[in-house]
């Protein structure tokens, strides 16, 4: 066995302290590992004098780790041997002021000819602006990650302007959502979406153990189907209807079903919906005789979300769930779209899945204060 350069010889007190640490197991894992290394590499009277290779294999570490522990014991003492290597002095690539300038740059518009900032563009720009003499894209990425900034990502969002009309309609919907359940006057949310009907041109290959399902990238368009979502959040019930189109006449037919099929015994049904051009009482008169249209209109109370405020409609959330759980695949016909959507709705109704709406008027006045008109107090 080759002679070791850094010889470890432990006293009885040191061995006792190390054994207590190992047996109790209350110290950090790295300290317990270093304690075991010192005990096994000990060449004193009571030591076992294992080789570095044997110790590394026994405690699942590198031989360099054993070597460094022995070296720290001889050069720096017992306590340092149990600790970790001292980190080398790290020189910051960017100081506080330079980092602030980088963040401001990443939040600005990208240069002409680029749709977004990249790490390479940012590293070139900070040098060009004289913020630093030289910096790598990886350093830029670390700085942005530390500040939780991702300039290459963009979220699509409705950004409404501050107006009394917006906040009035918003608070109206929020107050409706606060009402206790009334079986005679239920509150439902209504929305619609369309889906591209797609037919596969080749039969898919089913999945096998260790292999994913294979779907050919070629497909054939088969038109568009429209889905009406009728959702009653307090009861966790939803109904889905499919149509070939989304005209005012289709909307009127759906409203008649709400009044006569889904809620025939209710005195009135409050329908929360967005401002789509077909979502109006006039559509009922386009579809039915005046007497029938008036009857349906009197049973249904339309409540509209503000423009750019369709996120207030809980039916949008249900449509998102429907899309993720059921529609994220190729569906070739309106008939299959109808049967699949109804099967999804039935299964979700059985589980009483609903939306736990927590946003209140008080929350809106705090979190969306910028949308409220600023009025000077007299």
C-alpha cells in the first residue's frame, strides 16, 4: 500500500466524538460522511487505516473527497475536516447597478429586426452600451433567472382600460356570484367555442410498453363544430350542446333549451355571458314568434360581463377543462364531437366537479384598482 501524504491520527476523545456523531445521526449528512472517512482512514493506535479507494467505495464518494478530508484534518484541524471545502472568492460579473441596467434592458423592446430578446442579443447589447466590457450569454441567463425574468416569454392577456362602465359590470357579476343558492332562481354561466374537426389520413399505431402512440402528421380538415357550454357552478352541473354554426338562431335554440329543458320548473334563470354579437334578446325574436320569444326572454335574465372581462365568466373555465380533458385530439365528425362532449359532461356531473370562485368585489377594488376611474375626493 502506497504511503499517504496526509496522515490522520485521531485521539481517543476525537474518535469518541466522531462515533457519537455517526451513531446518533443528528448531524448533516455530509458531516456524518466525513466522520466515517476520518474513522476509517485513522492510522492511530485504534484506527482501521483503510485505503482511500476502499473508503470511497464503502461510503459512495470519490477518492478525492477522502483525500481532501485527510488534507483538511492535517492542515486546518479537526473541525475543518468535518466541514466542506471553502468556496473560492467569487467575483461578481455584474455589480448591483449593472444588474439593474440589464433588467431594464431586458424589459424594454427588442432591437429592430428581432421579435424578442435572446441571451446572445442581451449579452451583445450590454457590451455595446458600455454596461460591461465582456459578458457571456450564460451569465446573462443566470442574472435573469435570479430576478425571475424571462424576456423571451409573452403572455396573451386582455388589458382593459379604466372606466366606470367596466367596473360597474364587473362588480355586478361579482355580486351575483355571492348570492346563496336558490333553486327557483339559479345562476348559470354560458359561453361558446369552436373546434376544428380533423380526420386522420392514416390509422394511428397504438402504444406499446416502451413505445408511444404514433399519429401521422398529415390530417384532413372536416369543417368546424361549435360548442355551447351551460354551467351552473353552485350545483356543479353543466350541459353541452354542439352545433354546425354559431349564429343567433343557434343561440336562441340553446336559450329555449335552458328555459324549457334544463330548468323547466324555475321561476327565472340568471344567465351570465359575454358580449358576443349573437348574445342578445333580439336573437330570440329572429328565431321564434313574438309571444314565444317574449316568454323565453321573461324567464331568462341576461347579465353581461364587461368588454375585455370575459374571464369573469366561469363557463370559460369549464370550456378550458373540456378542451384539455376531452377535445385535445383528432375528432372528425360533429356526431362524434357531440357524443364525446356529452360523455365528458356526464362524467364530470357525476363527480360534481365545479369552480371554487374566490374573487370578490373587495378583492377587485384592491387588486384591480388601476381599472377604477380616479376621482378626487371633495
